[in-house]
C-alpha cells in the first residue's frame, strides 16, 4: 500500500476508535448519572425506616424500649442539644466513622445563616435525625401559648425547609415545660422528650477524659438510656471514646428512626 494511502488509513482508523471510545465513555457516564438520579433521597430512606420501627419511646421515663422480643433491649440513644453551635459536624463525623446513629436537636437562633443551615442539611444527609429544641432556648413555662408556639412551630418549618422532613422529637430547654407545651408539641406530631442522664453541661465534666469516664460509669446507664449531650468542644473530643466504651459494655446505639413516631389522637 502506498505511503500516503497507509497514512490516510491509519488516521481514519484512529479517528473511528476515538469515536467508539467516546461513545462508550458517554454511555458509562450517562448510566452513572441515571443511577445517581434514581438513588433514593435521605427523606425517602427515613420515611421507609419509620414505616418499620422496632422500638418505642416511653413518655414517662424517656427510655427507649423494644416493641417486641425481636430486637435487643440493651440499647442507648445519643442526643445532642444546642446545635449547630460550632462542633456539631465534628461530632457527626466521629459518629459516622463508627457507623452509629444519633439525634441532633437544633435551636433556631443557630440556623439564621446559610452556612449554619448547610451544616444541618449535611448532618441530616449523613443519616442523622434532626429534633426541635426551640428557637431561642427559653424557659417555656414563663411564656404564654402564643409565645410558646413561636418558639416551636416556626422552627419545625425551618427544619422542614432545610431537610424536607419535620422533627418528630422535641426537647424543652432546661427540661422545663407545662401543659401548653405538651399541647403544642403533640399537635405538631412530636414526642416531648426528656433524658436519662447528661453531664457535659456541668463544670466538673467539661474535659473529654472526665466526660467519658462519668458517661460510661454513671449508675444511670442502663437499657434504653436516653443520653443527653451538647454541641461542645469537649463533647466532640470525647464522643469517639464514649461510643467505643458503650460498645465494649455491650450496648447498641439505637437509630432514632427505629423509634415509633408519636401517634396523634393516641398514646404517646
């Protein structure tokens, strides 16, 4: 074959090979895009979980108890109040690394910037539940009905706008509430949740070592314990060791989405 014809043949062959390669690459890329598009949203995943709950919340004790004998009773629930106040993402990442779940209860005054909202959205998309801890963290029993509604309902709206999901748990600041609070919370379809124990707000335990020690050795630690913690630097530093210690003691960390939601018109 003459040189010029050979050269032309080689160029055409390479061009066709390139076209075939690009088509195959595009095919793979398109399949990946379709797969990503068809992946369920975190809201859809959570909705599915809530349709198959295995635990229930005891409103008298705030303990987490099995609905039947098919699951372990040796579980604890991890909850973090006052988020996102600087360390929530650090806590969430430490939990995610250990493949455990938790609930982050937010205050509205920490969700007033796009950056703060993005933190909560990212935490939610990591699989964590977002709860309501009021907008301004007041003593609710000092407020009238309308004032209490303004502390609770708009925050549910904000969380839903950020995540696509309304909170199903509410924790009153300082553990203080009244019948008005109960009425509003239940109208919103939420459990009003206290806690079993929590130490990271006390001056004696504001170091990772002391917080870890008391959390793992308190006499209040038991089956179904609802552990209160906060968005604090020493809590973020301690949470890995706390989770590891709880597991060593044989406790499972319960997924909040495995807890039966509040039933309006029925028992809590």
